[in-house]
C-alpha cells in the first residue's frame, strides 16, 4: 500500500490505534501519552525531514482538539522508551544542507517493522478478534518500514551525513532499547554484533528477546563484559545452552570498562557511548557517538578486538559446572535495565 505523505489514511489511523495500545501496555506509557507517542512516531517517519508544526497539524486534523503539549509529551516518551534517539546539537546542524536533509526535529527512530514484530502480541490483550482495519496492519508496517529504510537505514544515513559533514558521525542521547532495535532490524544471517557493557542485565527478561531475535536470524554476538560474577552466569546460561556456537561471552580481568559501552554491527555502524546518571529514572541513560564512517567503524572494532584478546572466555562447560539458579524453571527474576 502506498501512503500519501501529507494525508492520513484509514490504515494510518488503525496503526496509530494499535501502537497506542502497544506503547500503553508494552512500554507502560499512560494512555494519553501513548496516543501522542504513536501519532508522532508514524507521522515523523512519513513526513521526514519535518518540523514539529507539520506533524502537529496533521495529527490535529485527524484528532480534533489534540494539543501540542500532548504531542510533545508523546515525543518525550518515545525517547525515554528507546523508540527514538535524539541527535545532540552541533554547529553543522545550522547549515542549510543539514536542515534540508534532517529537518529540525533531529530524531532517529527505530524501524517500525521491528517495533511491530516485537510487541504485536500485546494486541491479543486488547482485541478479541482483530477489527477490519487492523487485518492489514502487517502489510502497513512492512510498507512503513520501506519508507523508513529510504530515510533512516545505515546506507541512507551514510549518504545523508556525507552531504552535511566531513566525518559521518553524530552525537546522540538514547535509552538502551534503541540500540537493540537498531541491531535487530539490521542484522542478517552471518552478521556479527560486537557489544561491550559492564554487566549482564541486558540478558534479563526485559531485553533478552532482542538478543534471541538477533541470534535466530543467524547472526553471531561477541559480548564483552566488564566483570565476572555468579549473576552473569545466571543470566547468560540459557542463551548459551541454545545458541552456544553463535554467542561468545568474555570478561575483562579487571573492571576497566566502567560506564563505557560499545555496539558494532559489521561495517554498517558503530556506537561508542557512556552510561550516564539521569536525574530521574524516566530519562535516557546513554550519551554516545554514532559512526557511519567506515574507517571510524574499523578503528572502534579494532579497539574492541584488542580488549577481547586479553579477556577470559565464559564457556558453556563452566556454566554447567556451577549449576546456577536459572536451571530451576520456577525461579523468577525481576526485570532490570543494562
């Protein structure tokens, strides 16, 4: 289905309704915030490069009385929940060519198809049977994903950034799910994901599905941890049991990584970031630089491999010898963020 960019279709409204429920149930947003988040997200992708007024005008046309403050709250919630990342200001952003390519909102959304496939089962709690407009949601999000890839895929970003600045890199502020969505939507069979973090909270129930999705696609993950303890073995045990050949985990002999984070996907992109201490729990937790330049990606990958070479492997045999609590299916875990 082809979407008219400056108008709203029945399928657009159906998708906004579905995402409102997904954001409300799956990401624990308040209903009034979730509607603004869904309306902003879909129209931002369709209208990009856009400004806030363009998006608000289109949303208000279909939802009479919808306020700008409500749309701003929705936009803010998308950043908190990792559905979008925010580009941080640079001098280059004031150049006319940058405004032409990126508009004024300066957000990088996650792939709508990945959002849909990750959370669509939430709708089973809303609809006893899918309403008629909802039966075409699968095709709608496939079509919206094509629009998204034309504007935000690594290849598209490489081209856009090349027009605007000498080095294809941008500083961003983001929450943890955003990078996981980005990895999941871009990996292929045979891809390799390199990740560095301080612990294994990413393997808990909240985020483990993203890693399983990456591994199911046939990609490999090299995970470098800043320390080794019993908790790590508890979290990675079942994933190692299922995906041992594709999941390699090592830890550094001393806790030197601290707040440092890395995420690299082949030669498509690399993220070099730091975990920050937000003033509240409802704020993005990371600041970093997203690299699209091939030479920069290679440098970051080499840095990762240098640390990897002096690190210690956590093998499946080591996990089995310790017999951690995850072997007990009745053992419950509290969701944590990485």
